[in-house]
């Protein structure tokens, strides 16, 4: 089963930053959406149109409009480039919409909703994630130029940035060379888990690599990264109360 967590961002980071509000799943036959406990407390969040009952389990043969509208239409001239930027092969059959949303985060300018993959061990029992570098537009020109010069498989190093006014829990990524240039940040929904993995995994068992450098893409899709790490015993990402489903009978953990 493919699963995404759905979050609501606050327009004012000082009022809470972001909060998980739901879970979207696809079992290769039916799309399913449930609200999580975070929907009750998220600042400024209102339930989606046509999905106003927080205790309902919503099911559909097609992707719900609130999420389908976050995918670039295939008729758009930049569609193939969009797939390429996101690490998909445009020559292959169209990828699962859930997989695309899991990389692009489903962000739109018209609302404060975003989505991200539900963390689960891969086939080797390891932590694996693919994401676009955040915050490049706020970096100095020298950092933007260095990002363009990166090569696939080049190592990046995570480091905490507690002085970040927007998010004191932010985890930045820097280059491996002697300049140690800070290029941007891991997405905020990954920051807590990434830093926990940095602390618990042996150095040889955690890597953040450049997956793609999209020189023709907008800044928010310029650098696609790939992270691979150990999955420590007892590690339970996204397990706080705000991630728990509201409807009865729904497994507490996604992919569970």
C-alpha cells in the first residue's frame, strides 16, 4: 500500500509552523483518506470541501479532487520535464499519482496544504527517502551557483540550524568540500527524523546524495536529493498523537 501524510502549514510560522491533518492511501484499487488528530488543533485549518466529517473514512476509485488538482496536467507542455525533474522516466508508463505527490509535495500557491510520504522501511529494512532541497532561494548567490555545479551521487552533509528563526528544528545540508557551503534544508516534515537518524546511525550507514540537478527547473525543484540510512530498533517516525487517525478501526501507523 502506498501512503502519504497530509499537513497544513500555518501562514505564520510563529503560530505553529505545520501540523499533520490527514492520511491518504492507495491499495492499487481504492483511494482512502482519513483525518488525523492534528486536524482538530491545526491553526487555520478547515476540512476539505465535500469531506467535512472528521470521523468519516473516505473512499474513491479515483484520486480525490483536492489531491488530483495538485498534479500537473498531462496536457501541459512542461509535463515531461516535470516528471524528469522529479526523478521519473517520462518514457515509461505514467507513474502512480501517489508516488509523484510524494516527491513534489503537492504544494499550491492557493492554499497551505502539502503532502509527504509515510515513512516505512524499504525492502532491505532501511530508511529511504527522496526529496527536493528546500530554501535554496534564500541562500546567497555563491550557494546557488554551487548547487548548479553539483554532480549526481555527490555527498551532502546534514547539520542542525538551531538559530533558524522560522524553524529552530531545521536541518541544513552542506557540501562535502572544504568550503562546506550551506545549500538549503531538508523538508521540515523530515527534519526531526533525519536528525534522529544522524544521531543513532553509524556514519557509514547514513548518506544524503545528490540524485538530480535540474538546471532548467524552478528553484524549488532545482536539486533532488536521496537519503539512505539505517532503521534503528524502536524507531517510529511520525508516531505522535497528531498523526493518529480519528476514525475508529484505522491502523495507528501508516503502511501498518
